[in-house]
C-alpha cells in the first residue's frame, strides 16, 4: 500500500471520526478568516482573547521558539501557563493528525494552546493565530472560542520564481519568503538562468547576478520559515543563457542555434554539472534539484546524435541526457525534478494531455499506441526522478489523467505544475471563472490541484513564467490561491477565496472586485493592442478581445540568415489628411472603445486611490496598479486626439495635433512613474557589459523596461514624422 493512498485513507478516517464524535466542520464567524482555510473548525461557547490581551509565549517540549509574525513576535517568553498566554506544545506522540505539518489549536477566553508533532506544525499554527489576531485588531472584535484541527492535503506546496528576464532586489525576495510562509507554502523553485553568479563557469552568470553566498543566506532564512528553496537550472534545451557565449558554441546541437546542447557531447555535462554544483552550493541542505528538460526541440541533428536518433528514436537521446543528470543528482544527494513533456511528446501522447480538442476516444487510441513506445524504454526512465506533469488549463483532459495513471502504474514519482497567469506588464487579468476558459488562472489552479488530491499526488508547483516579465506582484493572487487549494483542495469557492485574499493581503473588503478588475482589464487590453493592425476589437460594450501582439522584435530568421523586419508595418497607419475622416471610420471600433475608457478613467482612478488609502497592508500593490493604469490611460487619450486631428476643419485639426502632443507628453510622465514604482522592488536595467540573450520572448528584447513600450516608441516616431510633414 503506497504512502499517498495511506494519507488519503487517514484523511477520510479522521473526517469520519470528527463526524461520528458529534463535531461538525464550521466556519469562523465574520470577520475572521484564516487563509488557507483550515480543515476543521469547531466553534465553542464564549469569546476568546481581544487584541492585545495575549502577552506571553510558553514553550512545552524541546524546540526553539518559531519565527513569528508582527503580533506574536512582540510577546515575551514565559514559564507558566495562565491568562494571556499562547502555549506551544511539541508532542511527538500526538496521534490526532495525518500530517506532521498539522496542528490543533484550542482558543479559550484568555489563552491559546497549539499542539503538533513537529516544529513545522507549530509554526503553521502560529501563522493561523497571527491572522486571527490581525482580524481582532483590525475589526476590534475578540477572537471566537474554537478548536481548529488543521493539516495540509498536499505535502509539497511550491511556487516558482523565474529570474529569466529580470532580477528583483534581495529584500523583495526576503519579504516574499515571509509572505509565502504566512500562507503555509513550503517550497520555492528559483529558476536562475544567468542570474546566479556561478563560480565554476563564471562566464554564464550575468554581471548583476545573485552571489552564491547571498542565495545561501536566503535559503537558510527560508528554512527557518519551513520553506525549502530548490534551484532550477535548465539543461538540454532553453540553454540560450549559456550557449549565447561563443566560448560554448562547440556544445550546440546546431552551430548556429543557441537553444539546445548536444546530448552526446561530453562537454555538455562538464558545463551543466558545474552549474548544478554551484546551484547546490547556493541552496545548502535542500532536497531537490530541478533540471528543467522541457521543450528541447532541435536535437538529433548533429553528426553525433543523428545516428542514435535514426536508430533508437529521439526519446532515447532525451533519456540518455536525463539518466546522466539524474545520476549526478543522486551522487550529490539531491532528488531531480524534470518537466515531463518531451518523453510524452516522443511517445505521441503529449497533445492528449493538454488539448481540449482531443476527445476521450482519441486520447484512448493515442495512449494505446503510445504506451508500448514509452514502456519499451521504461528501464531508461530514472526512478529517482520526480516527473513534473505540467498543465496550465483545467487539467481534466483524458490524456492528462492517463499520464498521471501511467506514472503511478510504472512506479514513477509524479507531481503537478499549474500556473499563475501574467500578461504583459499589467496587473489586470481577465476573470475566467464564468467562461470555462482553459487558461492559467485561479480557476485552473484550483482544478488541477483538486485533481492531484483526487489522484493522491503529494506535490504541486505553481509556476510564474517571466516570458513577458510582468511585475512579481502580478503573480501573488495565484500564488496564494495555490497555497489555499494545496492545503485544502475542497475549501473555499472562488468568490470566497477572493474575499479572503483581499482581507488577508490588504485588510479590505471589495464585493465587486471582479467587476472592478475587469473594468481595469479592458483598458489594459486597449493599451496592449491598440496600435497593431491585426486582430479585432469587439464592438460589444462588455467584451474586448485581445489581439495577437508581436511576440518579439528581432530580425526574422530565414534558415541561418537574419533579415531585419520593418515592424512599423504591423502598426496602424496615421490619418491621411488628404482624405479626412477615413482613418476615423476605419478605426471606429478603437476610438469607440477609447471613448468608453476615457469616460471610465476618472471614476476608476479615484477608486484606486481610495483602495490605496484604505488598505491596511501591502499598499505597494495599489501604487503599482495606479501607475500602470495611468500609463494605459494615455492610449485612449492618443487615439481620440488622432480622431480629432482627422478632420477637414483646420481649427479642429490643429487642436487635434496639440492634443496628440499632450497625449505623448502624458505618456512620458506616466512611463517615468511606472519605472519609479517598478524600481522600488526590481532592477529595471541591466549593466552595460551584459551580453544580450535574444530569443522569442518579448522581455528578452531590451536590457531595460522599454521592451514593454516598443510599440509606443515606434508609433510615436511615426507620429513625429507625420506632424512634421504637415508643416
């Protein structure tokens, strides 16, 4: 009987015990909220302590005082229980919990007791108590008397920091660790790419990268808060951060392409193992090493690899690399984690794991044909590896479930990876809950984690990709949702979650949050797409479809030749004053939308200011929102000014020109403010000696934040020439 099944059985028996004992799972009375939602709450008679009435911490057992939040950390250590005390009891013989991360908290009129079998459980109990005391203080109400029995359903609850295209200040990472601990996340995967100052291969590390000592200090800080930091260093593919350097060109699968290493070149492993050694040194004592391995692409093409690929298939090449790096991980006391898409792709079953267009019968056929291909090389699948089954949709595709079943039946360890969405540089993301959209977001995070719990999978990772490098604050609603549902998969509804998130993160209530956010979202789509010709802006007043923006601004690659493309041809033209009114007619959908957004601006802007002023915590999020919203407002302002200039009336035309210049000036002021707000938490430009890492991600095109506004820069250049030509 496997461990996961046993955990599920214990959970079921515990719930049955609670019910048979006459207890019922209740909710804490408003306004008290614990996030993640506890497994079981039993309300008792009377009121517990008021804010400020607890003053001493009592420790019973052999352990050090846990790291505590702002309220509990102010309490002194005492020796005897009594009124106004919080007693922490470490009892390794305590048998009432199915997880050593669990705790039982008893809150009475004037004291609190928290019992656990582990220091982690006591730490999480203190995090829950901190939240209750925060509410007692904020709402001036006593904590309710209750008994809370709590534990996580998933034992590995991780989030992802992708350092691919930007680096945050170290203090932001420290603050992030505290924030993750508050919500009982217990792991963070740092995808370094070139943002670690490697010592064994120093050419790879960017000039501004984090030193090994700095990362090791952050790792130890995180461990004190029961968070393990796992390093992720991409291996076979996604290797441009290494192979862009001419010194490594001999290790490329194709001499002119920096994407992938040659898996049969011994030098590949000399370089990768050095990078892994430094990543391990930067995360002392951690359990895992994430080796990447996804989207490998162009291997099996060089003279070394082609014979093996032709004879044994591409999967053999991938597994050769995987076995080598997994053996290295074993020798260095790390468990490797591997993105699992390439073996599934070579087995011709990958599409069935993500596409909603693949029917159940088609998935069944694909897996019937694919399983023999996978099983043929089953002995080459390392058993010491965790296969990270990533899916950024609702994850209920028959093929995705079959993949999880295949891993379990072949005794291969699997975890799941979902994603918190981040679009462009904007915080405002469309709420997909009523549309069943198969895209990353809160609903998909919950769906895949619930599936994992049903399949007795013990771990999840919430990814946060930096392809378009949104601000890290863009990810936190999703990060915290993954904390909520990996701890308690059947917990809150999506609406209840948003209420809990707003209260815990900001200390505010906003019943119309989704409506408000979607109003901001429509404006950000207009900012993102307005200057591009392709696509369609719906005329429906409630709907705005995002167009496909140019993903990169690089020269077009034709074979081994690079051809510089004129991207201004992708942008909308300017009014032709020899044919006044024709531009306004052609782009009526955009100017109509611009009118709506400008009419909404004053109200939404005042609302953001009020939210900022009323938030008790994390006002930075709203200052960032305000700066981004002011930036996006300049797009409808410019569109309407262009419409005004598109006139045969010379007076109106001149007024339009003046307003075009004003809109461009307003843009520059707003852009300066965005850079200032971003700069409070992240480095907004690379040093002059950084070697660019150019590939198709939008955020890799520039060495500062201006990759966000390349369309605006091009379009403003067109406007300058256009205005000059009218003189």
